[in-house]
C-alpha cells in the first residue's frame, strides 16, 4: 500500500517549512500568493490529505457534531437532522447521524462511539427512559443537548415541544367535533413525550367533564406504520369502538388509516383520526391527516445552536448557562378529523 503522504513531505517538496504548509491550509491569507500556489500544487501532486484526527488532537476541538435519533425511518427525525445539519454547516461543522432504533443498548454503544471520536458535542433524543446512558456519557465531559425531551436544568440544554399542550390540542379538537369516546394509540409507554401527550389528552377530557374512561388506550411496541396497522386491527375488534383516535405520532396514524381503508371504514365519517408531528406525508395521505405540528427542523437548528454556543471558545465571555427551550405545538386541521354530523 502506498506510503501515506505527510505534511513534512509536502513541506520538503515545496521547499517551505511545515508551518507554512499548515498556514496555507488553515490561514491561507497569511501566506504570499506565489508560495500558496506552489504549496497547493504540491499538495495536489503528492495527494496529501489532512489528518482530521491529528488536527482535532492538536486543536482539542472536533469539527463533528453527533446526532443520535430515535428512529431513522421517521421523517420527524429527518427534519430534525436537516435543521441541525444546516446550523452546524454554517459554523463549519459536519453532523454524524446515528440511529438508536429506540434501543437503549444501541444508544449506549453510539454514545461510546461519539466519546471515542471526541466529537464537539451530541444532540440526542433519549431511548433510555431511565437516563442511565446520559449519566454515563456525562463522565466524558462532552456537551449534549436533548432534542424532544426537557433536560433537567444542571445536566444540559434541551429543545422540545410542550407535549402536554400538544396532546390537549388534539383531544380538545375531537371533543369539540362531538366525540365522547376516543382511542389513544400510545406507542411504547416508556417515552416521556408519549406520556406527556397522554397527560394532555386526559387534561382535555377533564376540561370537558369527561373522565379518563373516555380515553381507550391502545399501547404499541413501536412508533411506526406497522404498529399503526396493528393498532387499527385491534380497534376494529372492539365491540364498543370509539368514534375517534388520537395517535402518538403520524406514522402510527398513517398505519391506522391504512387499516381502516382496507377494512372499508370511512375516515372521518366512521372514525376521526388525529396524528402528531405533522410530517410531510400527513398532508399527502389519501385522507389528509389532521396533526399536531412539531417544528422539527427548527428544533434541530436550535439544538445545534445551543451546542455551538456551549462549545465555542468562551475566553473572556460569560460562562455558558444551560437553557431548556420549550416550543409550542400547533394543531393543523385536515380532512381526517372534520366533523361530519
Ligand atoms: O419517534 C417517536 C416520536 O417522538 C416522534 O414521532 C416524535 O413525535 C417524537 O416526539
């Protein structure tokens, strides 16, 4: 295998010092134009590639930001990643995206990988409801920002949406449309955002004078379309079937819609459906889906901004103070929940 070309090889061939080669790469405006041109042509001719890990070790500051999402198959997280990547790129950083697939063990492995790589910091939506993985990660003294989950103040920053308000928006809309028996397709009950949406749903029912019995819960193992289809099959088997369904996210709602369509159940005439996230496919569904919108790309960009602020060189500036940014959800009403009676 060809010997890799080092910075010393370039300096020798271009008849300059190693420092001049480094300046051509990192501070090109400090080098005379003719010298810069000679060094750059030597770099091309020898095929020199800067060692990012060596640069990181010297500078002690990685140009990589880690992003650990809960489900790479969920467009919500694609939008979060898009927002984070744009913000990171503006600061000259790249984003390394990993997928915990809702698995705490995989989450732990990826957090270890980020620590080994000494990334600048990590944005993550926790899969581990106990918080143990984050506690372990904190020992590495690498900053993190929680996305879609409120961090406890001293631990770190976070960007999330008020999911209690979001759940209440969804169910209040169904109650106002005349529904008095509502199913909640919950997803895995361990996730904080799922528990908060449920709490909001119960709050809206209580406001309308309806007890928790008006909410029929259908737990699912996952938060994807297949789990939504499975919940739809169970819903069809209920004798006293609710007239409306609130789903913990849009993928569940789209799977449920698919099973209703296959069973000849008319939406919204026979069953109203409301989802959560307002992913792009909500509006594009065969029956456009009412959904509680989370500004996913904005959440990603804000989280990246908090991380950059925490990791920038703060010599002389005031110490970074952790912030928990909580955004407000918005109900986007479409055909799947319109009152038909
Ligand atoms: O992936 C799980 C869900 O949690 C997403 O759909 C989004 O709603 C996040 O809050």
